[in-house]
């Protein structure tokens, strides 16, 4: 009582304007635990009847409700695109080559003994020295990435942040392959699928879950990206992607990874299902649950 909690709008669950969907759990036992609740119409009082009811008025109210729901959906969608998408038309062949090189670098992070030495970073601990510890209060991976300030027009900037995103987040392999199978059956080539996943990932993130791996793996995945991109020199400005302050931020992020501030704790489910107005689970055009 007397406290105000403020959260970013993209953390709020998307509103579904329906009497069949109730967002807030009812807890009658006074114990703060998640629960499955009955539909909203069971708890909500009957709607007040307007004295001037007509078919036209009903239609107007329905449209207003739809607009409100669509507004929330557009806001959430635009935030996701701003955070994780890149205009594919602005992507060059050089960007794609850099991202492919980064993918190989990230995969090599799983090889024992590959410590990715770098002058700008503190010496890396060996895998045996890294404990897979987890924090009950997690840092946000997006904000960790945003702390790495790079030159606005550096030619490696786009590829760097896409590679860093893929270093932090690991796709659910089974669901990812299922979606790719549908896309291939829909006539898309593997190159087109890969490009969509890199630069316009909304279709993927809507139905394929991702996790942030344990510190022992995450540390080397992220460090590999720093080592690959940090010293890249822009062909016009002749300046590296990282300056002294950026290297310091990179070291801080790596130390926080070692402290378990970003890795998803085992057994904790962060995802929920998106619901339609009738209370059923929404699906995409391939029939995969959102």
C-alpha cells in the first residue's frame, strides 16, 4: 500500500478485449502464488444498459473496443521491431558476411580451451573456473547490449548488435526446425529463411521460444562477439567499433554474466500463450501457437 510500480509497456501482457479472457488471477487463499482462474465474465458485474441502445450504437462500441486492442498490439509489435529488427533493404553483403563470421565465432565458444584472448578485455577464466550460478534478480539482456555505445555510422554496427543478440539468446531447436519446415514447404529457400530470421525475426520470436544460456556458455558466446567486432575499423572514419569506454562496458557486462545476472534459471518458464477473444490460444498462419 502506498507504492507505485512502473514497468515498460513491452513487459505488459497484450490485452484481449473479451469476456472469455481474464488477465489478473483471483487468489482466494491469500497466498501469493500463480493460479488458473475462471473467465472474466464470471467475476465481472453485468454491463450497464444504455437508455439509447441501437444496432448502430452496438457496432460503434465494438469498433472502439477493437481499436483499443489493436493499439496495444501495434505498440507491443513496434517495440519488438525497434529492439530486434533491422531494415533488410539497408543490409549489405558485408553485413551478412560479418554475421556469418560471428555465427561461426559463437559456435566456437563451445570448444574447450578457446578463451578468446583480447587486449581490450580482462583475461578470461577457464571454463572449469566458471560456476553456473543464477540470480533471483535478473538483468535485462537488451539493456546490457544498449550499454555498449558504438559510433552511429560505423559499418559494422548493425552486424555487431545482431550477432550480440544471437549470442545472448538461444533458440528452441525443435520449434525452430518445425517453423523452418513450414516455411520451406511455403516455397521459401533456406537463404530467404535465414535472412528473415536475422533481419525480420518477428515471425520467429512470436512462436519459437528462446533462452539465455548458463554463465559458463554465455560468457564465451558474448566474449567471442566482442573479440570479433571490437577492433573492426570503419573504412571511412578509420575508427574502431569500440573505444576505451566501450571496452570498459564490455568488461562489466562479462563480469555480470559470470555473476549469473543474465542467465535464465533452470526450470523457470518466462513465456505465456497469446489468447484470442474466445479464450483459445492464438496461432500463426502455419498453425503454430503464439
